C-alpha cells in the first residue's frame, strides 16, 4: 500500500481482530490498523483479541475486548476476575512495575521533550493486595433486582458490580461492609437511580486506620430518613457518619454530614506522627507506601535544618509535618479550609512548632505568602491529577525556590509542568516512581528540579487574566 493510500478507519460498532503492542497511560492496550491507533480496554501487550469499537475519532478509536483469541505469554489468571477496579491483575507484578517505569520515562520524553534526567528504580509496593485504607462503594441493583454494593462496571454509570470480597480492602473492612449491606437489604432501602432521580442509597465509604485499628463508615444518601440506630448497629465499633447529598451527580463530597456514633475523626499514624482525619479530608489511600513517598520527598528536599520550605497543596499537612524536624520553617498552603484546620490540629497534636498553615488558592495566594514568609529555599508541590496551570507555574517561578520537589500522581501532567520549569532555568535532575496502587495503572512518582544558575527571571506578563 502506498503512503498516499488512505487508511480505512473503523466505525462505531465494528468488530476488529487486533494484536496489542503496548499499554497506554490509563491502562488501555494499544493496537494499530495500518498506523491508525486503537485503544483497547481489557487487553494487555501480546494479546490477540476480538474487540468492538465504542468510540471513533479522527486520530484514534476506542474499543472494548469481547474475546481474548490468543492470550499474551505474560497474561496470568486473575485473582478476583469479578473485580472491575483492578484491570492489571492479569499481569505479573514485575511486569506491572516495568510498564509503570516505562510510562513515566515515556511521558517525560514524549510530552515534556526532556532528556537529561535519571529515572531511578521504581519502589515496589509493600503489599500487592489489601493495601487500601479507604474504599468508596456505590449502591445499585443486580440483574435479579437485589440491592448490591460495589463498583461501577467499566464504561457504565448505571451498572454496579457487587463485590463480595474486595481484595484491595482488609478483612475488617470487608466484614463491616457486608454487615451494612445486610442491614440495608433487610431494611428494604432503595439505591439512588441517576436516570429517574429516585431512590435513597448512593455510596458507602469505609476508612481504616492501618496503624491504629480505627474504622470510619460513612453512608452517603439522598435526602430522607432511615433507621439510624440500625445503621449504627451494623457498623458497630466504627465512627459512624451520615452524609446527605442533593442533585444528580455521583460524588461523596459536599452535602450535609452528621456524626451518628463513635469517634468523629479517624486516627492514623505515619512516620511517627499521629493524624486525625475528618470524613472528607484527603489522606493517601495506601498508608505504608505514603510513608515511603514522603521519605523520598524528604530525601530529594535535602534539608539541613535551616531552610524555609513551602508545602503547596498541603492538605492536612502530612508532607510538611514529615519534613518539619529537618527544616527551619514550613509554610503550608491549601484551598480547603477544613483541611487547614486539620493540619493546624495535627501540628499541635504532634508538638510541631515550626509549621504554619494557611487556607488559600495557590493560584491567587502564593504571592501573598511569599511577601509574608519570604522566598522559599525548597518548594514541595503535591498537586491534583490535573497538574499545575500555566499561571501557577509562573507564580512558582516568581518565588524562585532553589529546589522543587514535585510529588505527582500523573506523569502526563508532570511532564509539561517540568518542561515549563526547565524553560525558566530549572533542571529535572531525577524522578523516582513509587507503586502505591498495585493491580492498577495508577502511578505515583517524586521528581526533583533544581536551579542551574542565577534565580530564574519572573515571566514578563505576570498580571495577565487567568488562563486556567
């Protein structure tokens, strides 16, 4: 076929015979039809599959595996085939680590166009199964009409796959979830239906203090009433929380929350410090690997006891408080006031006196922080999955820290941010992936960027309208 011959692109609903070459970031297999890319869910490199096209774009298509015709030599039997949240369980763990390392490097080179850095060996997870300290389940109806509690089927916001044994949760979490499900079935409570906007049960959130043994069970519902005493009894021994939410969207954030029984906050220990976690507060969902992640952040920060450290997106203060014993002063910034209240409380609880935390949007408050605190020597950044906007990157460059420790949960947004900082005079020195989420495609990593010469010049147009 000549180079000018157009590629026949598949249409939505077409069934294709495909051989998978690689895995894309996000977990889909990558196949090619005469150069046209097809992202295939439910497939791994080396598989030959029959797949149906679910979406067609000019440059690529998306498809869903219908049948694995010839399995990859790497494919193994899944431990929990009914569990929709762990698609990489069909890959040996060493292969998972290899792919994640490659994806971090690929993102930095392909998206960030960066070359002169070191990808250090990935840190394997302490536990490959039952490692999560927080699980969010959805309520729905099974094919027989019975109430179920589990996870959304991939690609569907309607179908809920009931999981009897969640292999990412501890036995204690599974026990309390089963108890609450039995109570809800006996009480004949109905799940919320987003299509009809009818029903009551929306989500069940179970949190566990891995080091303390505490449990926190939060029921998320629509407006209405139910047998609160029955729920408290089903979740006996845990902190029991009830959240009521209005509207169609499925979220466990916001709404009106009542504390029904037990402790109002969950206790957890990390790096020798004790934390109190409010029901909606962010806390890394893998306690053991979070400790490792923060140790690497401390190693990259290379503190000697006198440095001024900014902790951006500080949440409830976990990273800043971990660094405080080795720093001169810590200044934390976070947009969620409740998280700042938790951070201040956690500092007092642990006797940390050189850390201050402030509520504010990094995009708007970083200049004010720099005027009040002075220029940082080290800046630690732990942004959301979307990474940093152009404006926030400019604000960071204005403050001119000597070292930037970037904790990323998404290498495809770390890469462009690192490239922007490199253009301003920083050098991406090294990055170390950390596997906090075995059996899934999610990757956490820590990157170090350092000034290579004089302090970077602030961008010329620093007061332009927001571009987020």
